[in-house]
C-alpha cells in the first residue's frame, strides 16, 4: 500500500510516516496543501492521510480536488477537530473517513488498511493464490501451511502481485507502488527484492519473471 501523509507539523508527520513504514507501507510526506495535491496527482497513492488545517491550500480543498480527480484514492482526515459538525463538514468535503487527534496509532493503521481495501479495485481482507495466503492486517504470509518471514518491502511486493493474480506487473509499477518518491528508478532494488522473496517462499516457483515485461504469480 502506498500512502501520502499531508501534515504541517513536522514532528507529527514524521511520527506517522515512520509508524506506517514499520507496517510495510510506502509513505511520502507533504507539509502544505499545494505540495499534497501536487504529489497526489503525480503518484499512485492508495490512501491520503490529510490534516484538515494545512497551510497554502486548506485540507477541505485538497480533499475536494482528490475526490473529484482521483476517485480511486481514499482520504482519511486527521485533525484536532472532532465535534460532530466537524466530522460532517469533513465528509462533505470528500473525505472517506475522519479521525480526531489525539488518536491511538493502532486505530490509524486499521483505518488506513480498511480504506486501502476499498480502493479500486476493491481488495479482500486476505489475498490468496495457490497455496499462498497474505493477511495485510496481521502482516502474515502462509505458504502450504508454513509461515514465511518477509521484510516489509518483500511483503509489499508480494501483496501487489497477489492483488493482480495472473497479470504481469512491471518493475516500474512495483517501484511506484512499494517504494516512496525517493527511490532510484535506475537501481536494481526491485530485482533484488523479488530474488530474496522467491528464496523465502521456497523451492517451488511462485513468482514468475516475464522476460522484458515484469513479474506475475
């Protein structure tokens, strides 16, 4: 899952981003509304975690623009204002969910994952193909009844491939979906991650290379 965190308080933004990355998500950060909207239009985010009171461009305006231009992207408003009227106004501005500060980080993660499952196309809670099952909520992978320990990036690559069973996913698509905006597009990061993922999944081939095109399960 790829997430954009739009929050003007740097300390809060960094804390949220670090926590979501520990959950295996690729996270970019914006500190004002204009930057948030520009990044949202450039990158394929699943979820936008949006502070409502952003400088430069108000969070409500960012939410309206995203809901109008990017209907696949889900918006979670994260704000200090939690009264009923504030929730109603935020949802009316196009937000899919609303979480008031202070919040439990576990709840934030659960809400982000729930919104990710509602992205287009919708994903089931557990992704399964053949003898492999991946549970994003529990961060677990099982193959033929055996748990498989993966790094966050290996887990995220497998999640993207399982979400498109039988379809070819290019290395460029994986780079955009799993890594953040600072990833080097000319590195061999994707190839090396797929290599270690294959090894951990065991000797029976599961992730296949389509020469000159990408990978598929």
